[in-house]
C-alpha cells in the first residue's frame, strides 16, 4: 500500500503547490507598491519563476513515477520515494515562496496561504517522512547499481591514470582507525 499512498502524497503536494503559486501570482498582479504591480519587481518575479520551476520539476518526476508504477517497472519503489520526497519538498518551498510574495497578509485568513504552508509541512511527514524516503532511495539505488550483472561502461575508467590501482585508497589505515 505504500506505493499508491506515497504517489498520492506526491500528487496532492503538486495540487497544493499549484494553488499556492496561483494565489501568489494573482496577488502579485494586483498588489501595487511604488506605483506599479509588485510582479514588476525582480525579487517577486524571481520568486514566481523559482516556484514554477520547482513545481514543473516535481510534476515531471511524479508523472515518471506514475508511469513506472503503471508499467510495473523495476525501479518503481525508488521512483515513488523520489517523487514523494521531491514533490513534498517542492511544495514546502513553493508555499514559502508564495508566503513571501503575499507578505504579512499571508498570515491571516484573508488568503489561504497560511493554511497551505501548514498543510505543506504535513505532506513532508505523511506516509513516511522525507528522511525515510532518502533511506529508501539510496537503498534501492545501491541495490540496482551493485546487483547489475551487466553494468554499463564504468565511468571511473575515464581518469587518465585509472589503471593505477595502488593509488586508489578504499580502506583508511591511518592513526584514526588504529585508535590513536
């Protein structure tokens, strides 16, 4: 059940982030300061651009994870964990950027941003915390990487002196490991 729950968490976070961004963008188009709409100011327009970029990247990863689940792909557990982690973190970032654009009135119930920020925080700990997602992601990655019977070309061999195996230190034999 964790795969559909986590994918649903990612999707819900996308919807929440989209709504927060829309509130902030519409507000920035109506709110005026110094004789112009605040969206004309670089700081505000950059916040909108950053929020939109994070939202689009999270949406793409979530869609890729959904396609992997539909295709019953081997890496679906990793991708779903990545989508949940990235989408909920992006949602948190987008909601905070929206709060920054809206300003102090965002803490009131005149706009829904305050509630959105609270809900975004919950998304990061719901259906497994994002720290647990990081554990799952790295675990699944190492399992894929180290258990591949036919790995692709090893990029490690691209170094000029890659053949000098004696120069590669994989085990530290210094004073710290000897209990000094």
